[in-house]
């Protein structure tokens, strides 16, 4: 029976880490963990991205990592735009969906 393994690359604001997990007897096991710090005070997205790429490349080369990975992207890059919501009246909520959507907000 083959053992399932997963490699996770976490791109955080201040560091890049690589974690390798496996499953043994129904439990999750952390097999390896490597981390490389990113210099503090990077002001632009391009500066941070270049530092993150350099840190990841260093980890890959130093620890001879290879294979498929799952990447966790930093929240500060994912949640950029502000969502605007408008309040819907009870009548508009009833008309908005045949399933009678109960959510009182609509994203526009």
C-alpha cells in the first residue's frame, strides 16, 4: 500500500516555509520542516515577491526538494480590494432566488 505524502509551501509575509507531511496509522505526521526568513521592511509587492522567490529557491537547492506542492499564498496579497455590500429589503431577498436566499447582503 502506498503511503500518501504532501508537501506544503507557505509563503508568509516574513518567511517562506516548506513542510512535508505523511499519514501513518490514520494520523498526520510532520516529516520535515524548513524555514527561511524574509528581510523585514519590504515596502513593495515586487520586493516581497523577489525575496520570497529567492528564499524558496534557497530552500529547494539546500534541501534538494522536488515534486508537487500545495502553495499557501499570503493573505495580504489575496485580499486587496474592498467589497461593497448593499442592504436588500425583505421583498428583494424573497425575489432574488427561487430557493429563497436568506442572505441580507448582495455583493456588487
